[in-house]
């Protein structure tokens, strides 16, 4: 299931970076912190992989 907004995609990208060890988990806040704890790396990849041009800024 891909992200439905740019904000959701950005949070998934941050969570994915933390899960892979590229970014410290202590820097995560809000949705990205919850995503990192509750989703697998594969799920986060799917969320973060969609092209940003097609997404609205926030989910309406």
C-alpha cells in the first residue's frame, strides 16, 4: 500500500532510514516513530517508493 500524501511518504522515509540504521531512532518524532515501531522494512519501502509528484501535500 503506497503513501497517500507527501507528509506520509516523508514520515515513512524517515522511519525506513532509522530501521536500516542510517539515522538514529532518537531523531524520530510523531508518525515516523510509530511507523518505525509498527511496520516492517518491506512495508516502509512500499510506503516511501511512490513518486512524490502524484501526491497531495496532506491527506484530505
